[in-house]
């Protein structure tokens, strides 16, 4: 590890996202002088590899953050609620993947391709948005800037990895059990996930929407700093391991053609246009899995409204939707000499 790098902690290191954070720090050559891996007491005794060295997992406790300059959190909302302020008080910059701090007025909610400068206003904690929101705003930002967006209607098709390791196991086990004539066991999800899909991600709220759907509404407004943008989301769980897909319809302020949108997106950071129907090309979850770009295809006119556009947006929900976005925020802080 580099002498003059940063001392970095990953909280929730043994989880689906935490594990990938370690890998992304390695892949992107983030300057790390020492890596500290934190999880619950359950994981003490495990080690995880970083740059060819096995690093032991330590229990997360109040004084875990001494001398730690940067902490990437992905251990669930209640752990973040409790420990992110503890870390911030110790002088650590926290980039948090949970839902705990996203809508807090003091906490910036950052997607580097969309609102990087918001990160500079932090007072110790920066929030990473929800995976479904991130890929949507990455794809819509260039259109928002060029033509304005009044309204978004989005339906998601979400992979199980967003829920964590135990959900990945649940899909595997159910598929295996059903194919062997056994009954599927259900622990994490409200319905059988193997060979099924259901329109519920998180608990339902009094307004009839799920928590995940309202995250997409509120986070989009905060990231675009636009309280007037209207968003209606339906979030659906499908039996896919990695990669969220989204069907998105937007209403722009000024007219913009699918050709213009394709050109805008071809020049946009973090986006790859995969949209050539003559070759049968459009993006799918299996193509997005393991990559950091947001893939966009099926760009077409929505003839049901004035200035309507429809598109299909796919990304790896635990890379761009979580780990990669968090590391990119840290890279931006470094480049801005704020780390
Ligand atoms: O709903 P939330 O709160 O917003 O949660 C969102 C995320 O938190 C995790 C889960 O991710 C999910 O994506 N999570 C939710 N409920 C959990 C629970 N009861 C939970 N994690 C543990 N227990 P994940 O499972 O992919 O990774 C989560 C990471 O966070 C660490 N972590 C959890 N609680 C912590 C904590 N770290 C510090 N303090 C805490 N209080 C977690 O480490 C992991 O790194 P771990 O040591 O608890 O888990 C190591 C392995 O244990 C398995 N496991 C998970 N839950 C249980 C379990 N084993 C037995 N009993 C369980 N209830 C996991 O498979 C993991 O491999
Ligand atoms: O708010 O279960 O970041 O797929 C994103 C993934 C909530 C859970 C968040 C899932 C999580 C969701």
C-alpha cells in the first residue's frame, strides 16, 4: 500500500456492496496507505484480500475511526445512523450508502456525473443515492441540461443483489430447490423470487407507494436541485442477480429528438449508448453486470404526450449504483484537495 495514501475504512466489508468497494478501490488504484475492514462481531476472524494481502475484518466499535481519513459505509441504515456521526466527529469523511442520511438537509446527496460540487459542502457525511435513482439521473442529466425535464414516469426491474448477500442466496436456493422438486423457502422477500416478479421493494407507505418508489421521487429532486420535477415510480423485483433495468418516459420542456438525445448521451460521462435496432442492439442486465457505465437504449418518441421520450436504462446496481459511485465521490474530493 502507498506510503502517502489515505487511511481508508470500509464499514460492512463482508457484505455484497462492501466487498465490491474493496475491489473498486483496488481496480481504480485509489491511494490507500492502510485499509481497515469493519463489520459486525459475526465476521471477526474472516479476512478479505486487498492488493494481494489478506486483511483481517475487525468489529465496528465507537473508536474504530481514529486516524481514518475516509470511511465508506454499507452496513444498513441503523448502523449508519449510529456510527456515521461517530466517524464524522473523529474527523473522518463518511460516504454512506444507506438510506439513513440521504434526505438530511445538512448532507449532500451526490452523483459525480450530475452534481459533484455538492460534495464540497459536506460537514462530515456525504450520502450515496439509491441505486435506481443513480442510473436514472446519470442518463437523464444531459437531457435535463439541454431541454429541461418536467415529468418522469419510471418502472424498474431490480436485481436481488441490492438487498444484500442473503437475498442473493435466497434466489439461488429457491431456483435449486424448485428444480429439484422441493418447496421454495422464503426468508428475505415478501414473495417467492425464483421464476416470479413482484411490485414491492421495501415497505409500503400511506400514499400507496413503496419506500423505494418514494426514494426515486425525493432523491431525484434533491440531486437535480429541482423541487418541481414530477416523478412517478413503480419498482419491481425480478429474479436477476446483478443489474437493474429501467423503463423511463420523460416529458421535456423543449422538444428534443431521439437522434439529438443519442448524440447528447454519446458525449456524456459514464454513459454508453447501446441502441441500434437494425443490429438488434439494446442493453440488458447481463451486459451491464461487472461494468461501471450506465447503458442506454431503445431511445424513441413517446407519442402519448407533447415532448415525450421513452428509453431503457441499465446499470450494475452494486457498481455504479453503490460501490463505484461512492469511490468516484472520494476521487472527486481528492482531486478538489478536500481529502
Ligand atoms: O435494511 P437495511 O438495514 O438498510 O440493510 C441493508 C443492508 O444491510 C445488510 C444487508 O447487506 C443489506 O444489504 N443487512 C441487513 N440486515 C442485516 C442483518 N440482520 C444485514 N446485515 C447483517 N445482519 P449484506 O448482508 O450484504 O451486508 C451487510 C454488511 O453490513 C455488516 N453489518 C451488519 N450489521 C452490522 C454490520 N457491521 C457492523 N455493525 C453492524 N451492526 C455485515 O457484516 C455486512 O458486512 P456481518 O458481519 O453482520 O455479516 C457477515 C455475514 O453474515 C451474513 N448474515 C447477514 N445477516 C445475518 C447473517 N448471518 C446470520 N444471521 C443474520 N441475521 C451475511 O451473509 C454476511 O455474509
Ligand atoms: O436504499 O432491496 O440503497 O434492492 C437499494 C437496494 C434499499 C434496498 C437503498 C433493494 C437500497 C434495495
